[in-house]
C-alpha cells in the first residue's frame, strides 16, 4: 500500500518535472529554437485538455451508473472535429486575423468591439467554469483520500488537501501563465506541459485498461463475456438524452474558454487543424477504449457502494498494484491540473483585459499610461484573477459539499458555457447578427441556466428553498427550476440545456432582426462572415507577381482601368521593367495608397493595401478609421441629400410660381381681349353711324332718329361697362369699404324690385314670398340690394318662358339665410354652369347689351359680405341662391 | 355691280351699319350671326365675298376661316375679317389661316368699303 506521503512526494516530483519542461520550452522559445514546440502533435495533444479529471475518473463512474451514455462526451467533440472541421477552421482563421485573445474578445470584436459584451461574456465564463474547476479540485482530493490510511474519505483532511491543491495550481498557473506578456497571448511552456500531461493521462488510462482486460479478466474474450453479463450490457439507450448530451458536448467543445485558448489562441499554424481533425478523435477513442471494461470489472470485484468515479484507482489498488495506481493517480492529477491551468489562464486573460484593465485605465490620468506601468498592472491583474478564479472554484467545491457525481457537475458547466455558442456561430455565419441580439440572447440563456441548472446544483435549501423546487418562484408552477413552463419529466440536464439554448437562440435572432448594427459592427460582421474572402492565409508574400496583379485589380476597381494602368506602367518603367506590372516595392505601395486614398479615404486605402500586401488582417484602429470615414461620408451624403431636397423644393416652388404667373398672364391677356372687345364693339357702331349721319345727305328723318338712338344706346352701354369694370376692380382689390346698417331683408328685396323697375315694364311676373315678414339683418344693405337688382334684371332679360315668372323666397338655413331667386326659364346648359359667375361670360345674351360682368360682380359682393351666391338648375327653371352667413342674420337680433 | 356679300356678325348694330353701307353701293347682302353654322351657310350661298367677325357664338372666326380655306372651292374666296379684340397676335393667326384682309374695329366706313372693293376686284 502506498502512503499519502509517498504519493505527495511522487506528485511533487512530477510537478517539478512539468516545471522543468515548461521552463526549458519557454527558454527555447525565447531563443527562437522552439519550432518543435509548435508541431501538429503538440497541438493535438494540447487539445486533450478537453479530457479533464471528469473524463479520466468520471467517465468510468458515468459508465458504471448510466452505461454507454458516457460516449456522448467523446462523441460531440469528435463529430465537431471531423464533421465541422470547416467551422473550426473559420473560427481559427478569424481568431488569428482578429488577434482574439479569448472567447470574450472574439465575441466583443465581432459585435463592434463592445466592451459591455466582453464583460458579460467574461462574467458568464467565470461563473460557468467555476463548477468545472471545483470538479477538478474534488477529483484530486477524492483520489488522494483513497490512499489515506483509513481508506475512507475524511471530509476535514479532504478540504485541507483541496486547499493545498488549489494553492499549488495557483502557483503553477501564475508562474507559467503570467511570466511574460506576449502580444499574441501564447504560452509555449504551458502548452508543452499540458501536452506531456496529455500523454501521461492517456498512458495511465491505457495501462489500467490493459491490466484490467488482460490482468484481471484474462483477455478480450472473457472481458466481452463479463460485459455482456453486467448491468452495463443491459443498458438501453435514452435517445433524447443521448442526442442532447452529444450536442451539448459539441457545443461546449466549441465554446469553452480553455478550448478556445488551446485551439485558437495557441494555434501556430492553421494546417495543424487538419491533422488534429483526425488525430484528436483518435486520442478520444483511445481514452474511451477501456472505460467500459474498467467499470464492469470495478463493479464485479469491488464491494457494493464503492464510488465508481474512483474505479480507475481502486481497481489496481484492490489487486495490489501500487505502482499502477500511482501512475493512474498521476494521470488523474494531470487531467485536473492541465484543465485548471489552461482554464484559469484563459479566464484571467478575459478578466484582466475586459474588466480590470478598462476600470484601471479609466481611473488613470492620461499621463500615467506609460507602457511599463501598464505592463505591471496587467501582470498583477492576471495574477489576481488567477487567484480569484481558483478561489471561486474552491468555494464552490466547499459549498456544493463535494458530494455530487463528477459527471453531473461537468454537465452543469457545459450547459453554462454552451450559452456562448449562438452568439459565436451567429457572429461568424450571419451578418445580420447584432450586438443587442448577442447581449440579450446571452443574458437570457445565462439567466435560465443559473435558475434551472446552477442554483439547483447546490441542492434544495442551499440557495433555492425546497419550496421553490416544488412550487416554483412565488408559487407559480411554471417557474419551477427543473420544470420550466410546466413541462415536467425531462432529465434536469436536458431540461436546462433545451430551455436555455433555445431561448438564448430565439432571443438572439429576434433581437438581431429588430436592431440595427453600428457601422463598425457591419464591418466586423463582414470581416467575420467573409473571413475566407478577406484574409490571405494561403497567399505567399514572396509571390510578388500575384500581389502586383491583385493590386492592379484593386486599383482598377477604384481608379478606373485607364488611370490604374497608367500608374502601374509608369512605375514599371521607372523600375526598368517591361510590361505593366511593377515590383510591389515600399515606395510604390505608398504611392498607390496615396492614389487610392484620394478616392476611398486614407484609412480604407491603408486597410485595402495592407490586406493585399501585409498578410495581416485589418486592425481595430484601421476599422475604426474606416468606420469614421464611412460615418463622415454618410454625414456628407446626408447633408447633400438634405441640400438636394431643399433645392428640389425650391425648384418646385419656382415652377409653381411660374405656372401661376403664366396662368395669370393668360388670364390677363384674355381679360384685356375681352375688355377691348366690349369697348370696341359699341365704339364701332358709334363711329360707323356717326359717319353715316355726317356723310350721307339724303337720309330721311326716321333713319336719322334711328341711327342717333343707336349711338345713344351704345354710349350708355359703354358707360355701364366702365361702371361695372370699375366696380369689379374695386371689389376684387378689396378696397371696397362696407357700410354696415341694420335693416329688414324683405324691405331690401322690395326696394330692389322697385329699382329694377321690371314689375310694370316687362311681362315678367314677380312673386315675393313673405314680403311683410320682418327678417332683421345687419350688413351693407346697398351692396346686397345691388346683387338682388342684378338677379332680377337677369331674370327679366333672359327668362325665355312664354309666361315668365320669378319667385323670391327667404329661407332659414344652418343659422344663416338663403334668398332664392327662382325663375321658370330654360335651365342653363350644364357645360356653361361653371362659367356663369366668371367675367364676360354671356350665356343666351341675345341683344348683346350685357358685358357679362353682372354675376361676377354679385359673386365678389357676396364674398365681401361674408356670404356666397350659387346656381342650381331646377326642373322648372333656374334658381340663384344668395347665402347670407349666420353673423349677418344674428347681428340684428 | 350686284356682287353678293355674306356678312357673318353677331352684333346687331354693326350688322345694321355694314348692311346699310354695302346695299347703298348696290351689293346684295346676306347676314348670318351664328358661328357654328357659318361654314354651311357659305357653302350654300357661295358669296363673292365674306365679311367675317372674329368673335362669334359657337365657333370663332379663325376656325371658320381655316375650315373654308381647307375646302378647294374657297381657297381664293375674298374674306375680310373684322375684330374688336385688337391684339397683334390675332392678326398673325388670321394671316396664317389665310385671311384676305384683316381690320380692327372701330373702322371708318371708307376703309371698309375700299377694302371690300379692292378684294372683289383682285378676285376677278
């Protein structure tokens, strides 16, 4: 039997060995002799930090409890590596192009360098990974307790051991994770150490497996029989849980901060991924090869109630294989330490970059930002973060009581970090994804996870009371942490995963659809989604001809073919080359950049050239400058648009004014033509007849009298025309002054009838209805009478009926008054009705005595009096209606 | 002479005056005051001369003139147009439509009679 002290000694030697390897690797790397450190093999082995103590110990326990389901934990990553190789390649390409240092950095960069998003992701990652770190502490202390004298887990010594293990992990991580600050956040020493650990854990597990199969069971055949007879052989598959867990492990593999660290940040060459895509699944297969045999044999030979999570240790111990047990312990120890180191490293980068540094910088005066200063602060922040994160893990370990099965704790973490997946995948495949979508999706998913998975993991009454488990928050049954929305009977892990991820994704998509990305988000979105169009991984910089061609193509697009060709040809001649493709020398590139800057702005030009030539992707500063330029251009174009809208408005106004003037001019011409006609016509008669009278000697008296009366009549007509024109002109110009008087409407009508004088000289029969009624009013009575006279004389002149008659009626209408002049003449033709109130419109003017101004004057007068005059065609004649407004009638009352 | 004149005019006093002047010199004068049927009237009467007012009810003098000139029978018919509108543009329109003589009201009697005589002589 090996004592705990011996084991600690071995562990110390092993750790010292790792220190040494890490130290030499760092030294070699600094001296530039570290190329071997960055081989595909080391890359593949470093990916094995996916296999933590959970997989090392927990897989066997998982198999013993739930049969073949443990395979899902290996299946997810294998499927990603083989089937989603291109997703990983895109992720790696983007991560490298954007110099992403962590998952938080990547997500924040995608969504317009949003620091808020980075902080949210960081906090979520710390909380999500904490159970995982606790899991590692738990596994190491559990495994130590196996070797203790009593052989029984002793809670006090376990906690002490956990404390020391945590302390040791902090020390190692601080020493190798924060020894120096590398711009690309790579850690050669750490990577090589975890690669060695990957080998150790694989060898240890294979050794135990081989011992179990050939040492205990007696070969493959008997082993298979044992398996068939065991409970694991009878295990039946729960399809939904199987699918969900496979998906979950695949999601976690992509989204775990530590996986991002080794897969993207520590990646030296994209091509390593090609080898890892088959080598890593192979590694996983080897890791899982002996899980079932160990579980079956453990269940067989160990007393009932033994912790199956520790079969990897207890089976060799029970068989007296102390050395093998020690190796197995080292394997488990390796799994735990490598995971904690890398996870802590990744998290501390996030915490210091996205939380501590922004806060620190904002508290500093600008002068304090000298580089040395910042360096020390960053290193200090990293170290403090490492300490804090491992301390959190320790606290969680203490709180959760160290009792839960390893696999269960691991799954909680998996669901937590899987929340990053929608924002990550959405960000690299969907340009429409926005910052608010990502943020709300993450927060919703995270909240669901905390409520349905993390808090319940402490057990009833630890954080959430048992009542909440039974009845939901506030007694609402649909808010039970493990039966959200009232859906019961689902496995808690599947339940938490389905709800958190589906709500996360739904909110992410919905909010992205209704929000608009900022210019920088748009640019970054394009960079991410179209990374393979933009980045130049495959293109060699030494291929000068190809580069010149690319430059030429780009220049042609921006400057136009002729200018671009001239520029390139001139440069080629200057360089003494034939053809039109010059060497892309520094000087030429600067010239070209200047030329392009004239067209697209300097930042864009710089970004374009550096993309084609530099091999580096566009930096954030470049993008910011591009965004600024775009914003300026946008603003400029907005101003232009506003200007052009204003111009077109002015143009429209001018056009309208012009049309109005043209119409007025046409009207004026027509009016002058009419006036001229109205004046010249009587003058013609006057002149003609006066000449006849003057020049003709032998005129009889009758003719003389006739011609003289024609002349007389025509002069009266002329006078009346002039009167009307002046009257109309005064009315139209609004210069008329109204002489308001109180009176009776019927009296006004009566006087008009008298003035028209028609009653006894013409055959027109006039019927004045209600002539003796008193209808008081206050208006310009003379003007109103003028209107009435006009209407009466019109009826006298134009009423063509055999027995012409006119009926004058007063009506009350809407508080106002209507005076209706209804004659029995032929109705005015429909097409002429619109014209009767216009000047010089003479309908049925047989004798030509009217100038066609009467109704126009009436209309003007009524407008001045605040009323109106309208025409209605009636079946038995014509009706002219004079409308007097309410105030005219009311004023008298 | 006994030449035949058609007077298309709607102002009764002007009809009276022109009719008096022409008949006194032995012209046979017919009058017509509706623009709309003036062309038919000319076709029916085939006068030696038409005195045509510009502003007529139904159809104006320019349209009547244009219609008559479109008829080969009346391309050379002497037409004297009278107008009271007194605008330069009207003369232009009338000349383009093929008027023989254009005169603005008020005219002197001598002027009208000279014009009528000239036009008939020219046509012979």
